[in-house]
C-alpha cells in the first residue's frame, strides 16, 4: 500500500516518524522500499541505544545493495520491531504500518516540527 | 556528466515501468517487478533481457583466425563453423582485457561478443595488435549496428520457436545459426549468462522493439517475464560465472580466476602466453573461491575476507541466492587457503561474519 499518512513527518533520507506522546515510531517510506527493491536484511539498534537526528542507526539491505537508515529524531530506542529479523520482506509490503523499525523516546519534542510535512515530502520525491 | 547511452529498447523499458539505472554509462533497466521475482521466472519458466549494450566486434579476412588466436586464450582453430566458445581477451601480462564469446561464422570471419563497458577498449586493443603483427584481416566494431535480446530459461526454446522457422532444437548449446525471427534477419545463439538453457539473438537496432514485444507476447502463456540487470547478476552469480570488473580484470589471470580451461597453450604463442606458462608451472599465489555465509549478513564486493582472524583476501561479488535461499559470493584468497571447506570470515560493516569456502557453480540446472 502506498498511502502516505498525513499525520507522519518525513525526511529527505526517506524515513518517517509518527509521534504518540513522548514516543516517535520510525520507519522508511514507501518510496524508499521501492527504490531499494527486495529487502533481505534489516539491521536495527538494540533497545537502550541513544540515537541522534541525522545520524545512521542501522541499515536496510536489498538484493542489490545496503543503505543506511538515518534517525529523524534524537532520543533513546525503547523498542524495536522484532518481526523484521525473520520477515524483512514486510518492509516492501507495509512500510508505513506493520513494518515500522524502532520506537524512540524523544529528547526534544520540537525537533519533529523541523521535519517535512507530507505535502513537502511528496513534492520532494516528485521533483 | 555526459548523456547516458540508450539501447533501442529504452522506451519499451520505461513503458513497462522498469526502474532504470546508470550501468557503466548506459541507461539500463535494473528491475521491472522485482529481482527475486524475475530471477525465479528465469529458473522456472523464462525471462527476457535487453542486452543491447553488449558490444560486437567482427574479425574478417584471410588471417582472421590468426589474429583471434593471438589476442585470446582459447583455441579458435578448434571451432567449427556455427560454434561458439568462451575466451579471455589478453594483455601481454596474461591478465584480462575482457572475457568474450567467440563465434565462428566462416573460416574468414569471427564474431566476438564483448562486455558493454569494454567494447571501445577491446576494439582498440585488437586493432592495435592486428597492425603490430601485420595480420591480413580487418577488425570492425559492430556494436552500434546490433541490438541483442536474450531469452533465457527452461521455456525459452518453446517461446522463441513460435517466432522462427530455424529448428532451435538442432542448435546445440554454445552453437548458433543465422536465420530469421519474425521474418527478419537474426543471429540466433544458444548461449547465455544465467545458467539456464536459452538464446541470445542479435538483430538490427530498428527491429529490436518489434522483436521485444513479439517475444513478450509469445512468452505470456509460458510465464515469461522481462528481466533487468539485477536478476541477470544474481543468476550469473548462482551459475558461478565471472563478471568483468569483479572476478576478473586487468590484474587477474585466467588461472587465478579458475578459468584455466579457457587457456590453450598448445595452440602456440599468444598475448601473455609466456606469463601464463610460467604461472602454470610455478602455480598461482591467489585463487578465486566461492563462499556461503553461515552467519547473518551478505558479503559484498570489496569486503575483507579473514582466515583465522587475519585479513587474507577480498570479496569480488556477493548477494542472496534466491534459488538456494543462502547468501553466496566470490572472493580471492591465498592459494593455500583457497580450498573448499575452509572456514572464513567476511567483514560486513566492521563485523566479522562466519562463512565457508564452497565449490562453484553454486547452482547447476538439471539436464
């Protein structure tokens, strides 16, 4: 499904974040998985890892190549999507939903406001 | 940045929704529906590939054989008219200018299929040695005058047979026939780069799009899928076939690459023959191995290989094998370590991951 949720915020590196309270759920976009092709591995940080906005916290590997995943926000990883270890192809199927990557406790709630809105992101990928 | 080169099928790929990439200066489809999907189609049914970026060079004249045999490792004097063999185009160093297919058209004409990104270099190299040695023949770069379409897979023969009167069953593996496809001239070779049965068809560029569409239509009932360079790479990797710029290049000899079978010293002197004779007598210092990942990760081009915790070699190609469900690859190791069964580690993003050297090809089709 290629629906891009209106409530998510996006990055130019093709990640999204959905904020609920002080926690942000992070994933990669439909556009990102399409560019990558068949995804075969997902490397994620452990819970407890401190991540920084704009810095790589893991990688996604497709048949063709490896790509870094950049954290959209600063904070601490509080949960990871364990289903992706055995089912990386879920990232191709439902990147905006069931195939979220990590949940991050946000260090700075204001940071999210600096990210792209849906409208800006779609304009960016269509440019 | 200079303009990307386009094959005559560029518009057809875009119309099919292919994802296009810059491949050595060519605007080529990397995938249509997905690499694994396309890969599986070739192993179980058939796939259609645009390989028009590949180069073609003709060597014609009374001493065509002498020139071909001088610049390549295999012995073209053993070819019958209509036969094809794999060979190495050599520097005087005994290393690869390119790996090529040599087709014998007649006693005075040989047709070479060469790698896309090497075609200008190959042509200049062959032409230089023609002049140097004064062989009575001409070398013609036919790349721009030919498109090439590959139909590969167990159903390839049935699909192509719908469009040609040439009896395809009569063409043996690594032989070719000049005939017609859809009543237009075509050179039909039973060759390929996938490890499956199949054909590579050479046609005039202005005919390419019509042949592509007809083949897609003819193959529909057999499950034929258009395939991009992504699947072409995973297929050749499983089949244990070398890719120039990875397993072989201007610093690698055929013996190191496990391609001693394409070197025929008995034919007499050729470029690099003295170096290769010495290397054969003394033995190689490093050798290409196949490996299979045991731990989680994929060894990719350029990654370090360790043996007993010490850096020992490097990966030349690697990726998932859709057919085998494993992660496989090729790499170079010192000859004493380049033995099937040797436990190795591949350094995947600063993590040493367990792997083991295994024999190649990784995949062999049932005959």
